[in-house]
């Protein structure tokens, strides 16, 4: 059995991963063999149906911005960052960027990450006073020796790179927090409270895939809480040989199954983006009944430009830009009862 067939046949178990790493470490094959994609199942660029942009929830303007940027020749990463910036700058969106809902002490703290088609990535965690945190995550990737910067360090780095200091807490967020404090009941309401994190996947004119994810996290979270959105592999993962995935919803549960990485690996094994998203949701719902109280949604894209999405509860939609059309796609869900 050759190396690629062996990896394809190995499931996502410790043995599969360990064997893959070991084989990588002591590979005796030629360099040409090493350059080939690990997965023969993934159709590569068969139909030139890109550029494509998809994003979580109904962010028409953000997805249009990304799609049109791609059409004008922008690369996948910068298009995704331009797309999510639309929501980061919109104070009406209370779960991303400026105007984001604060933690229970009144601090608006933002999380974001980006990943490009070379497999490089950057992330910022728990950042205050800077609106465009996905762009800041790219700066961490390109202008530091690190992948992640958190809190004050990320903020100070942002100012050194020319990012503006802004007050992200709006009057209406302040009022909403005062209202919440009357009961201080921390109970996310499915699809109503805490949704609207933006995760975006773009495929550019060259067929390269990149993505970005940006959020203010869960409303009235504890001070210092970080969710899945800036965690590479959980909130976002890209492998340009295979595809990409992003998550939205209760981050604690996404992190426990490393959801976006899982979806990309399932696509590597031959699943369609739709099948991979469904399997990743089932990993969560099969653990017990807790899923009834929270929402999680995934969207994914493969190298052939196919897309998929799935969620736990009714009410999630994905935006899709392709062939000059920017459409809202209602997403199928697990909990039909
Ligand atoms: C988080 N996943 O911080 C984010 C929240 C979210 O839609 O996606 N809301 O857990």
C-alpha cells in the first residue's frame, strides 16, 4: 500500500494521525511525491466556478464586499478580511467588532483569526478598543514571529501598526447590560442572543482558499473568556489542498470537538462539505441532550468549489456569492423534533 492510500484509509484516529506524522518524518519517497495532495478524493479545480465567497448568517453586505473584491482580483485572504470588516464596523451588529455586546463587567473584548492558503495563520484574543481585529490577526501573522497575541499585548501591537484606539461600547449596549444585571442570568437564547459571529471562506480567481473569523464572543461572558472563533482548528481551519470550514455558535462546544479542523479532515477523506458539516454536528449532538439548549453551525467549502452547511437548530442561514450572485441559503438542521 503506498503512502497516500494508507493515509486515506486510516480514519481520524490516533493511529491515523500518528502514522501520518511518522510517515512524514521518515518519508523515503521523492520530492515530487511529497508535493502531491494527500487526498486523491478531492476534486481539484474541475469546474472553474470560482471566485466564491461564503459566510455565516445573513450578512449580505459583508459577503457582497468579499465576493466583489474577489471578482476584482483580490486574493482570498484580503477579500475575507475586507468582508468581515463590514460587520466589525457596523455598530448595529452586537456580536462583532464595534458595538459588540460586552462581558459582564462592561468590557467589549474581541476575538479573531485568519488563515491563508499557504497554511499560515494569525489570531488575537480578548482585544479591547480596536475594531478591525481580523486585520490585526493578519498583522500578527505577517509582522510578528508569533501566531497568537492576547489582551493588552495584542492591543499595543495594534497601535504600533497604526490601528486606531476606539471606544467599542455603545450607549445601547450599556443599557442592555444594565438591564441584564437585574437578573444576571447567563443563558444564551438560541439564534437570538449571542449569534452573528462572522466566519468567512473565500476562493479567489486562482482557486486558492483562505478565511477569517471575527466576534465579540458570548454576551455577558466572564471577563477574560475566549471562545472558539480565534482558535485555529476550532473557529476556522483552511487546508488549501482540501478546503476550509468555519464555525459559529456556542464556542465551548466547538472547541471540544475541534470542529473546523474535523470538517477539513473529513473532506480530505472524501466527504462532501455538506456531509462533513453534518458529521461534525453529530459529534456534538451524540454526546447527550445538552445540544437542545445551544446552537452551533458550520459552513465549509472544498477545493472543487462545492459548499455545505449544517447546524443544530432551525434558524441559521449562510450567504453565498458565486457567478455574480449573492444569495442567502437557508441551512438544514439536526433537531427536527
Ligand atoms: C463564541 N462562537 O465566542 C462564538 C460566538 C458565536 O455566533 O459564534 N456567536 O463562542
